C-alpha cells in the first residue's frame, strides 16, 4: 500500500511540469488598451517612459467616481467622500471640479450601470482592457475626464472603443457595432460606431508596440503633440543628431 502511495507521488511531477509549461505559455505579454493609446499618441514618448509606472490623473479620479452614480441622483457630498476614501491626498480644490461635473451631468439623462469595471480580453490580438459601465440593454461605455469635441470622438477614444469591440467579439462570438464615450466634465455621452479604419489603427499600433518591446527605437511621428511635451528638447536634439549624421 505504502509503495503504491509513494509511486503515485513520484509520478505527479510529470503533469506538474506540463501544467507549468502551459502556464508559462499563457504568460504572454498582453497589451493594455491604455498602453495602446499611449503608443498611438506618441510611440517615442511611450519608448522613453516604458519602464515608468503610470498614474491616473486627479481629474480622472473625480470623473471615475462620479460615473458609478450616473443614472441615480448625484449627491456631491456622498461622491466626494468616496473620492477621498479612494485618493486621500487629493487636492480639496477638486471638489469644485466635481461640482462642475455634476452640474453638467445633471443636464442629461443617463443609463444606470448594471455592471462596472468589467475586464475584457482578446487572446487573438493580445489585448486586455476594461469597460467602465455596462447598461441593462447591454450597451457599454467608457468614462473620460476630458471635455467632448463639438462633434464626433477623439481618435484615442475611437481606439479605446475599437479595442473593447475586438475583445467583446472574441468573448461573446457576436459582432459589436460600437460603444459610448462619456465625457464627464461636459456631461456628454457620445456613441461611436467602430469603423474599419479604427480596427486597422489598432492592428498597426499593436505592430508598433511589438517592435518597441523588441527594443527598437520608434520613428519620431510627424503629428505628435510635441508642443506640450516634456521631452521636446531631448527629441529635437536626437532628431538633429540624426539629420546631421545624414548630411
Ligand atoms: S517631443 Fe514629440 S516626438 Fe518627442 S516624445 Fe514628445 S511628443 Fe513624442
């Protein structure tokens, strides 16, 4: 009897090794939707900051907490107490920003969420993201701390919606036509229908990330937001150096 027990134990390491092998295979480096957007905005900046932690902005902390209450009465004091419970060192002046957001949001009707912070994944593309709010009718939305454009949605937000659509389609097996972007400071919810160009942009950006992860220095993009970037001098000197090398 004892001998049998021992031999069983001895055979366990084989499937264990196999299981470990499976786990290692699954430890693929997924791209977060926020990284994908950062690379789209400027791959050079992403390259410079690729080893630094990313923190959410104070304004986002306010808008995100408010979003949990959309579709119900927005009580400034209740929401503020939740905000400082999550971020105790937040600047108290942001309470005024919260008041502005509530005034803006009270001008529109909002669907209450039946689920919040739902993780979505596409194993095919290696993308992982988060849906901020899902309504009872199955529509989803993402929360933004930026003001809305007069019409349409920012490219970065189109990318976010397209990434989530890719993930949801893989998870549910059904086509996802689009989703909403909720611009909390303006109290605007805008539907974006995913276009083929959005899907192409996701795939092109994934290629760029892969190349950066392989150690390649990305090209300086022509339309990057350099004017408000802290790396302006660094980039200008490196581009200048490359030009001087060419001459
Ligand atoms: S200066 Fe321009 S190119 Fe350089 S990291 Fe900033 S945005 Fe990108």
